[in-house]
């Protein structure tokens, strides 16, 4: 089942396994939870991979650690720069602090204060910008060029998304293990809020994004990163 989940991804199954092994010493193995009341409300059996219990509070930690671990010693010595409104910012700051890498994070001035403070508390330098008037990509690129830092955007396919795909793989494989296999359906997501506008459909909200999906049986619902 895990291979079929990954069949639509550009990366390979072995790549995801390698990322999983790489980040394993630095992340939590989060639980898969169920709820009888939620199952009754949704009309389908659901499994929730609780990545809200992950380090830094989100599955983004997986991708951030994978990115920094993929760098050479010389690249780590140069430091990194990333941009994010919150979860990726905290994840990169955490990974950088853990691995001894200097990090600068570009964040909007109106980002949640708790996320700005958490990013700083993890040890990163935060450069704030006005999202209505300034381009975060340009700011981060300029910093990378001027200071010689490695750029780590939120969606870099080969390293950051690969680490995140490790999270998707972990969520799927945990839910689809022999002890948890189901013929009625399964939902796997770290979304902070789930709701069911109508029976057989669901809506997931989290990290400033939301997605609505029609539940088929069986089905696997993955929240976009």
C-alpha cells in the first residue's frame, strides 16, 4: 500500500526511505489516533496522524532537517536563509539550531507573534517584511547572494519536499499497517481542524490553508504541504 501511495510522486520509494532514515534521530514518531464520534459524523473510518505533536508543532520539521542534513559541511558553514509565514520558519530554525547551522528567516511582519517569537527562540535571525509591498523570494535571494548563504525555500522538491514526503509516507504506512488496515476508508492528515459539511465529505484546515475533498471508499486523503 505504501508504494501505491507514492506512485504519483516524482520521487522514488527508496528516496523516501532514505529521507526517513536520515531524519529519524531528530524527529518524533508521532501517533496515529482514531475517534468513534468522528467516524460516525463522517460516515467513514478515519485515522489521524498527529503531526501537531511533532517537533516545532508541524510535519515541516521533517523537510527542514532533511534539507540541512543533505548539505555538505562547507555549505552548512555558510549558513542558510529561508522564508515562511510560520511552520517552515520554525522548522528551519529548529533544525539549524540542532545541527549548529546559522539561519536567517524572512517572515512577514503580520505573521502570528507566537511563530515569530518561536523562530527567534530557536536561535534564528528573523528579517521581517511587508507582504503587501515586498517580495519575500527576492529578499531571501538577495540575502543568500550578499551573505553567501544556502537558500532553503518552503517547497524544494528534492530535499525539503522529500523530507515532507517522508511525513506523508509515515502517515500513510502507519495508517495502512496490518493492524490498522480498513476497507471503509482512511484519512491521514496533520491538519489542525477537520469538519464535515455533509456526510461523505470532509474539509481540512491548517497552516493558513484549507482543502475540501469528497470521501470515496476506500480513500486516502492527504493534506497539501
